[in-house]
C-alpha cells in the first residue's frame, strides 16, 4: 500500500472516531414492521423483476449528462481506452424501480463494507427525484436478465441535504448516495453474499489504474451486460459557473446513458476500494468517452455513518422549488 493511501486510511479511522464509530451501533438482523400475511419485500421484488422487465428498463432521467445519454460537447484529443462487455463482479449491480408512469428505470451501485453488511453507494442524481419509485430494489452483478445473487429491496436512501437544495448542477459536488438495503428473501444481507469494497474519502485525484464499470442502455439498445474499462484519472475543475467544483475525470470509451452510478475502483491492500461513482459534473459527463465523479470527502463519510446508524434521511424541503 502506498504512503498516500496509508495516510488516507488513518484519516478515515480518525474521522470515524470523531463522527461516531459505526461499530458502536448494535448489530443484528433487520426487523420489519408487522403486517398482514404476504410475501416479504424481497420476495415481492423478486417476483416483480422478471428478466423481461429488467431488460425493458430504461436509464434514469436527468436534466443532462450520462443519465440521458447526452452526446454534446467535445471529446478528448488523447487516445481513449476501450471498454468491453462482461458478466460483471458480485459487488457491482443495478438498482431497478418503476417511475410515476410505470416505466422501469435502472442505475448502477456498489456494495461497500459496513457493520450491518447492507450498504450500497450510487449517484445522487439516480435517486434524488421526488417522483414515485415503486419496486425499488438492487440486483448485484445483474447481467443478461439474471439475478445471480438474488435481489434486495431498498430500505432507506441517504443524500446530502445540499444536493436536494441546490440540484444536480449547483450541487454537483455532492452527487452521491448511500443506500440501505433490506435482506434477501432468505434473510441474507447483500455484503454477506457478494462481499464489499472499501469506501475511501479524500482518495486523491491522480490514479494510474482505475477500473470503471457501468451498465449502458438507451432507447436504441438494451443493457444485457455491464461495461468494463481501465484508465487513469485526474482532477477536472469545472469551467461551468452553474456546476462549480473539482471532480475526478476518466477517459473510457462507450459510457453512454445508463452508466450513472457505476464505480471508480482502485486496488488497495484489502482488495478493491471505491473512490468515485459516475456522476458529479453534468451528472457524469456530456460525451460517452469522458466520465466524471464527485470527489469523496468528509461529507461522504458522514453520509455513510448516517446510513450505518439508520438516522432519518434528508429530503426535499417542503415549500421549496426543486432545482434541476
């Protein structure tokens, strides 16, 4: 492990102690409120999300960027590393839900290590909309209409309050979400089944080998398999006054609409570590070959700790207009 990563690890430990150690939260199985006899949330989700419905789902709708399959803007002049479809890895999967028009939607997410083994990190713009989200569930390593590790209903969604208040442009620096999952139908938690990756705040901007995984899809194509690409990242400072901030930038070919929420992964001494998710600047970028991520900071760690504790999530403020 390099010295910078080791320093950041110590920072993570210190921050955890200052903000309240997640391990202090009593561990145990998720308890659901009593109700009339019927299928568990996981069983209902499993029955609803058939291979046909998953294949028919469309990318999440956003004002601009990867979420809409936007193709405007100028591509990089440097050679762009290619991407290729593959069957995925257990820790990375797809959220599925139906919107207010009963259209199936999807967006990527990554299982991160946590005390209760039930947290996934995605892009904030995937889950910020106040529109109804029915049958909202997570399928690890989704590919070819399959659910190889089962399906997990969503319990709670944690976004930074500033992202709700400022919107996807002005709030682009906080375009990430931590999602708390319910157990699989047999009671297993997601991380117990798939394993997880480390969530790393302040990872630095320059990395020589970053793995980018995303689930593509638009009105002209299905998304049977995720894309895989390895490239380098660097710092991008926004020149758009409407979307200020510093972001991770990566060049990988073919990351069209639908890849939002997909992970930026690097190797560390425990395996893989998550340093970003496709989103941030223009909800992930304006061209298929250049993708962005918000920079993970103490704000990201605080959101993670709120999810670990099961705190009440932030949400849109009543009476305030919802910026795009």
